[in-house]
C-alpha cells in the first residue's frame, strides 16, 4: 500500500513539474499570465492522466 501511494505522489509531482515548465515556456515566449495559467492547467491535467494510465498499464496502481 505504501509503495503505491509513493508512486502516485511521484506522478503528481511529475505532473506539477510539467505544468510549471509549460507555464514558464508560455511566459518566456511572450504570453500573458492568464495564458500561462491556462497552459499549466491543461498540461497538469493531461500529464497526470497520462501518468496514471501508464502506471496502471504497468500494474503499479491497479486495484
């Protein structure tokens, strides 16, 4: 149980890093802060769901 929780926490942290990177790139390209927030939200949702699907396929977070 604890190992699965650790993997889920790592997935959430990886998704947060992807979201932060996406928002920094948006601001660096001259985008506004609202566009950066929108990019971060979409990147977080997409990367978290992709990570959960991959970890489920590997059998890490299956029930």
